[in-house]
């Protein structure tokens, strides 16, 4: 199937029920209702290549770059993605206990305080080349440290041995 | 029955729920950890016999409730890193949400989000969704609650002491086991070598005693022999020292040999156990651990732990004896000087403890770097063909160099600490010697406290020897930190939960081959369900074709039958018996599994066919090869059945490897046969040969075949169509064709493409 790319404001998006959008093409008048949005690069490029998929999982279009959409659509798409993708940003680590490679971390995130468990630090903590760190806990929930070098001294001391 | 809740309900919620649902009508709760606005906080669903109450600040008055009879659908919508419990209300124009108050809007036909939660609560929420829908259809019964309870029990597998999640119910908690327990586990590998080790300790004590004598003799030489110019006594002392050295170094040689034997025994035991355990680890372990890190544990970590065990069991004891011996001698000669010599000890102990705290995390980082190198090796060397095919050598080399450089940087960083601290300790130790010179020298010059030149010289010598064990114990923390990091990795495998019930049940009855799936749900992780609500019955002797698009869940179905994954919801029965109640070894021996890419071992063709069959007669192997249409090509090879295959079957074509793997299945004589895309990777001619082999093999056996090419399934009497993890069609091929559903479409598409291919081919021939 040939992908239908959305390059600019040729399509309008309206948010629906927080995790869905309606997509309407100005020129053709086509309307796609109850679409879901998926980031193709949720780790390396959050705002580029957003797939628009229908209820059956079929891809109907691909947004090349959210910033090219008109303002209202951009907001709708961003709100929808924010609602769908929950990857709290860790701002600070307050406590870490570690025995036998099983950790219990307490962290302050942009969504509030959270306590989670890590089983295998080799696979669960993934440092990326740009100082970002992705963490996946024992329940498969995800967290992100946007730049671990910018953490406070105490947090840095806790996380560095595991990077 | 007690009230079930995945985590304790927030204060006051249960009372409110009782008000809404009725005093005796609260059965269980799903407690969410995320609020509807996406921030962390508590929310809850409390289920009763006829309705569910949802608590979240997003609802008017902080709660809402829905009658089951008003629910058209209840489902868990998995998002990224979180999930929603949603219900679709029946469309009849009336307010079905919160009928007791609050929202009075017309919400019929709409989806409503009740609560949000992280994946920690997803399993319980799934069970709750099924509960609500079934209650709506059939009314409440205790059996429905039991289904929720079984999910709840699976979730409740956490440590009663610290509350952490356990790998499986009733397994020991790693967190609550101390490091002492960790070493007691490793003691299992040391005990078989106890006689060797004890013998070596005795030899150590003797050689240590002998090594302390020359220093004392030095005092005699300085105080008696040299001032009196007693050459006769000097000669006797020299001869005595020669004999002493001969005995001392002879015993040291014997000790070193016996130590080597003991350490070999320890490391071999460890390696054998890790490898053996690795064979029984569930597939989930390998889904999450790289092969490189497992190899690293077998090779490098066992070595580190062994070295530490040897240091503790031997050197530590020797050094301890030396230290105690010297202290006794020093106090015997001069107690004032002895106290002076002990002055630096508190400083050394303090630095050593500080060092251990600082260096432990660095060794963990170092382990990561080293593991990354092993993983890269394990990936790239076996994949060398692909690397070459894509001319990717340079990129692979660059990546490897980067990993090596990172390791070097980390090792140098750790090395810096490892160098600075012992040097600092040695510095303070040397200061201790200077202290003896400064104070003891003055006493000797002034003739105070009876300190002679001989006493001073021997004291300096004893002090230098004394600081060796002090230094050793100070540096022990370095290897201790390193060994702890490695021991953790080793125990990660040794203590991991193995696949269940190998040898747990006695079962000699051959399987008839009736397979039943009952309400089976499965997901690899909590983020996405791979199989949903699978109900399927396969009768003995059935030939069942499983079709569906890529990623629809066909192979996962097979993985569950093979028991590669056991943690699914629902039941799979073979001949009416739950497969989890059948001995794993016996069970798998009853199934022949032919995969798309058959794995060949680095062994002869004969042994590859006879793999896993123990003592098998040559003619049985040849017969199996004949049935599999493999005999002809094997016999044409110069070394025939003795042909050695390279790694991964190098030397055979794809179709030949497939036929060898079919011969393997023939030899096993299984009751159930499974073919997972067995002919997908071969040409039409080879497919014909393989197909012929398969047809001979499947007679009278329950057979399950996954195939993209529907022509492969022409013998099938039942077709199962899987789509997005669900069975959407199931029945006889003709019946499904008449229904004109998904199977019909698949057949149409394939017929068209085959027709096109034929036309194209005929054009080319013309």
C-alpha cells in the first residue's frame, strides 16, 4: 500500500474522546472518523511520522511532521498523543534500594511521585547516545530521563552506576 | 470470601462503594495508580454482583456507577505505558451512566472511560472486563468470581516481608535474602573441594610459620653472631636456612598444584550448573536477556567468583595466620614497638571501607560495558554472512571499537580508583615503618627500653611483613565488589524460575492427540494482547491448517502448545488433561515440531537426525531419512551420514535442512505433529519433495500446520483463521469457502497470484 503522507495543513484534525481524532482532508472532503495516532519513532522522533490508523488497525495516512499542521490540528494531535503515550519524565530520584539486581526506585516525575521496580538493569535501563535514558519497569511501564547529566547530584549518584 | 484488590483500596473508597453497590455486594476491586488526567494518583473500580462503581476525580462527585445490563462492551484499552478501563453503554436513549445521580446526559451508545491505570493493574482489569460482560449475559455466579480470583492469585505473588513482586508464586525473594545467603549458595560449589582446600590450609599454616623464622634469625645474627664474629654459628645458621627454604618452597609448590585442582573443580561445577540451568529457563528469560550476557556469565563471571573464593578460602586464611603470628612475635619481643607498629591500622581500615563504597558501582558499570562487548560478539560472529552480504563490515567494526573504547574508558576509570586506594594504603603502611625507625631508632641509640639494633632490624622486617596482610585485607574489598557483581549475575540464572514440572508428574500414557483451547488469553508483556479469547477443539487425527496474516498470532498459538510460554490465562487440554499437569519432558517428547528455519548442530548428519533420541539403530535413522525424502541426497554426499555439518547446518541447502529436520520428527514418532511454515523458504520443486515427506509422516497423527501457501494445506480437514490474535473462522475448508469470509478471500488472492505467476512464466518460456 502506498502511504498517504500529510505534509502540511491539507488535513484538519479534531480531538475526540481524548484518544481519538477525526481527520478531514480539505481538498477532497474525505472524512475519517475515530482515528488513532501512533508515533513511528516514539523514542527518537516524537513529533515526526505519526501514523493515522482506523479501528481495524489499517493505516490511513502518515503525518510527516506535526509542526507543519495548522495550529488547531497541531494541538489536537499533540493532545491526543500526550494522552496515549504515557512516559513520565523523571526529574529527580529520591531513593534507590538495590539487592540482587532488583531495584526499588522512588522518583519524582512530571506526573508526580512514583515508586517502581526494575528487575534486570541491563535490559531495563537503556542509555541513549544523547544522554537520554529510557527505563522500563517490572510491569512494562516506561519512564524517561530527558538528560541524565542535568539531574541533581544525589540523583546522578544513584543512576550513574547503572548506565 | 475475602475481598480482592490488586493493591489496597484508598481510604474511604470501600465504604463509598458499599453505599453505591450495597453492604454485602462488594466482590473485588481494580485499583488504578494513574488519574484520568494522567498524573499519578489513586482511582478504583469496585465490582458488585450487578454493577460496577468507578472512583476518580474526573467523574462528577468523584464517582460513577454502571449496571452490567447497561454495558454493551467492557474492555481494557491498552495505550502506551498506561491503559483505560472503558465501557460502551447500550444505545437506548436513556442515561445509563450513574443512574443514581450525577451525569444526566444521554450517554447511550457511547464509550465511557471509567479509570486509568498503569500496566501493573492490566491483568486484573482484563479479568474484570470479562467478569462484567459475562455477568451481563449469564448473571452472577461464584464460578465467575473464581476466574477473577485465579488472576488475582497470579498477581499476588509478592514477598510477604518486603512486598516486592516474586518471579513466580512461592519463589524465594531475592531482596530478603542477604549477601550471606548468596555466599552460602555458592558454598555448594566449594564443598566438593573441601579436602583439597583443608589440605592447602594446613600447608599454608606450615609455610607461614616457616616464612616467619628467617626474620627472627636475623635478630640473632645482628645481636649475637656478627658482634661476636662467630663464623661457625653463622655456617650452621646458613645451612639451617637453606633446608628451611627447600621445605618451605617444596610445600608451596605442592599447595599451588592442589589449589589449582580445587579451583578447577569449583569453576567447572559453576559452569556446568549455569549451562544446565540455562537449558531449563523459560523462553521469557531469553526474550529479555541477550545470549552474549548469558555467555559472559558462563565464562567471565564464574572466573571472577572463583578467584574471589580462592582468595577468601586460602589467601585470607594464610594472611590471617601471618598477621596473628607476627602480632604475637612482635608483642613477645617488645610491646611498646608493637603498639607503634599497629598505629596505622585504623586509618587503613577506614580507607578500605571508603574504597569499597566508591568502587562497587564502578564495577557494575564495567560489567555493563563488558557485557555489551560479549553481546556484540555473540550477535555478529554467527551473523557474519549477513554482515558480508550487506558489506557492513566497517560499521560493525566501528561499533565494536566504540564498545571496546567505552569499556577501556570505564576500566581505566575504575583502575584509577583501584590504583589510588591501595597506593594510599601502602603509603600509610610505609609511614608506620618510618614511625618505628623514628621512635625505635631513638630508643636503640639511647639504649632505652632494652631496644637493641637486632630487635629494631627484626621489628622493621616484621612490620613490613605485617603490613602485607593488612594491605591484603584492605584490598580484598576490591575483589569483593567485583565478585558480588558477578555472583549477582550468576545467581540471576541459577535462582531463576525454571520451566515448570520437569519430571514432576509420572505419565507413560501415549497422547491420543485431542487438543482443546479454553478461553486462552496471552500477552508477551502487558502492553499488548497477542491472543484473545481462543477457544478451539482439535480431534485426534485431525489435520488442522492455521492461516492468517503475518503477526496474527499463529506461531504464538504453537508456542503455547509447545509450552514455551506457560503464563497464559485459560486452559489448554490434551486428551482432556491440562497440559500444565503433564510432565514437561514427556509432553514435549510426544510432539514433533518442524520449524521454518530448522536448526542444525555442528555434528554429523546422522547425529543431527538422531538428535534427542538417545540410542537409536542406524536403520531407524535411514528409514526416517527415507520417509523424509532425505536419504537420496544424503547418500549422494561423499561422507553420506557421516558428513559433518558446519555451524547452523552449513553444507546443506534450505530444503535439505528442512528434510533432515522432518527426518528428526519421523524418528521421534510423536502423537502430535506441528509444522510452522515448513515449506515457506523453499522452491516449488523442493516444496513438492517436502510435501511428500510430510504426507507420509502425518498419517494417523494429529497435525497442526501453519502455512502461508494454502496449497500446503490441501490435506487439512479443518482450517483455523487467526486475525489480530483472535480466531475469526474455524471449520472444514469447503464450508469456509462457502461462507466467503476471510479464508475465501485468502484463497482468492493466492489463486490470482499463482495464475499471474503461471502466465508470466509461460510468457517467458515463449
